[in-house]
């Protein structure tokens, strides 16, 4: 059983668990037309079936009384360590995607280096001593990163927007692309105003030959108790000269995935949230079944499940999202990539190197479990 203060802080600051208050922002009168801007400021979800999550006390009772099974790994997870030299020497004629943990991604696109939702801190929390703690180290340290050309931020929750990481990158020439309102955090942390580009949904920004377009998603925002939905949340369509990639950020399942797929698909790779789901917050995170359907709606060629494997942000076992999505993909003939943290996926000419698909490796299982699975 977790101490009550730790439970409360996790619920408030853990990103996935920030569901204790009903938004103070009333829906816009134009809500039926699809606007996500509120007349009273801030942003709203517009799906007809969207429901606000409340009831912190029942959640606290669950944390205090519900038996957790394998909330975190019993042994150190395998990762592939990276060096700055390796990343600097990646072939310039190929795009590369490397998962760093949770929803943190390194990409090389058109020869430029990118990070998505980089979280290098030990905890997804405003505090260094309490809050969701990472299961594994990052494959490369923050200080060892090569020069980063661009950073994408999906929203301002602590497991996606990390103050220490941003402050480190603020002293570099990095260009930041964020949803509306998130720029205020970066400016406060020392990022120069000319290095921050904020986007509304459907707006685009080009960095070199790579085009970034902010897309709708169904979630919420806030880094404290009193700033809920003051900043926008987004997914991204990422178009290099050779490939189209989709990054979901955090989202419940909604009709927007099909609209994005119809307008921008097909995608060489979709990176889709698959983790931190629960019956108590069904409209802001997806079950694995919904994540797979989102990938299909998006017209993705290969799916990489993200938002799992690094932090304990829900009630399910830490490996459950990966086990479930692998089975679903196998049952439906969907191409799935589940790389170890630090393992690269090569994309060239709208094709992913299929020899790198690692669905049979089951890196999240123990060695005995992997041997048993391979013997079946």
C-alpha cells in the first residue's frame, strides 16, 4: 500500500491520473461545429460521448485497497545504450526512429535530429523525491545527446513535458514546436521566444524539409490543480522527404483518427499510445483494442505502441499493454514494432525495415518467460 501522500501526488501530478476536478471551462456555444476553443478561455474536447473524469476519493480508495500485480518490473529491463557518436553517424539518407522510454522518441529525419516528448528526469513529477519513478535508465543521458534540431511536445503533463530536460535544451539552438499555450512554460524556463513555435490543430510548421502538422487528440492538460485545460493537447503528422509518421500523444479513442487517416494517410509508422488505460478514465486513454483500431483508422503500415514500459501510471501490470497489443496484432495481421528502449527502426522510401520488427523478442518478459514463449 502506498502512503496516502504519495497516492495523492501521483493522482495530481502523474499526468495519466490527473482526473480529480471537473473542468471549470464551459463548452463553447459553437461546440456542435467542432471547435475546441472555449469562449471562456482554454480548450475543450468536442466528441459527443466525451465525459469528464471526477471522483478523486474513489480513486484514492482504489489505490489504498486494490491489490496491484506486477506494477513494476522485478528485474532490470534490457535496453540498448546509445552514444552521441552513434547518433551523429546515422546514415543521412535514411530516417530513423528510436524509442527512449514511455513516449520519449529520438528521430533522425532528412538528416536532422529530433526529440518527441523528451523526459530524461528520474520521475514524472514536479518533485525529485516522490511521484512516478522510471523503471529503467534512458538509453543515452541528457548531457550526451548530440545537437538536437527540433523538439515536439504533445501536451504539458509531467510524463511528456519535463522541466529539467527543456531547461537543458534551452541553451542550445533547438527549435521547439508545441500546442497553443504550452509555449508559456518554455518561455518561463528560459527558451528564447524565437525558438518556440506554437500550433493550433491543423496548423503546420516546416523545419528544413520536414513538415510538422499539429492534429486533434482527445485528452486534457494541466500541471497543477488550478490550470486544467488552459493549454492545448495535440498529436502530430510528421512528413519527411521519404516518410509519413504519426505520433498520437495521449488520447482516448475518437473519430479524429479516421479523419486524420483519410486526409494524411497512409503512414509508414504510427506511434500510438498503448498504456495507462482504466475503466475510470475511458475517454482520455485507450485500451490496447482501441489503440489498434486507431492505427487501422490512421491507415498505418506498422504500429509502434508507446506510453508504456517506463512509469507506473495506472492499475494494470506494467507489461500488460505490450502483451495485449502483441496478441491483438497477431490475431489481426497488423504489423507491430516493439523495439527495446534504444533500439532503432529504419525507415526509407515509405518502408520500414521489416527485419527490425521485434514482436517475437518479448523484451519485457523475463528470460525464462521468453524461452517458454519461443518453445510454444
